[in-house]
C-alpha cells in the first residue's frame, strides 16, 4: 500500500509539472505572437512611409518635367 501511494504521489507531481510547462508554453506562444504582430506593424509602417516618399518624389519629377516641357523653366 505504501508503494502505491508513493507511485501515485510521484505521478501527481509529474502531472503538476506538466501542467506548469503547458501554461508556460502557452504564455510564451502568446508573447511571441504579440511580438511578431508588433514587428510586422512596424515594418508595414516603414513600407508605407517609403512608398509615400517614392510617390512624392515621382510627383515632383513629373511636375518638373511637365513644367520644363511647357517651357516655363
């Protein structure tokens, strides 16, 4: 009877450790997903800023060429 109780106690301890590991893993996954979404958002902001800059430069060059072709400059 004593051996059975010890085995059951050890199994309970292992079960608790497994539960703690599962909780830890879930928390880490949540933090990782949050981190990735933040990084993706920052990257998208940089891409939008770059695209806007390229559009502004393109419009500026187009305007300069239009003015030049009209003989204003």
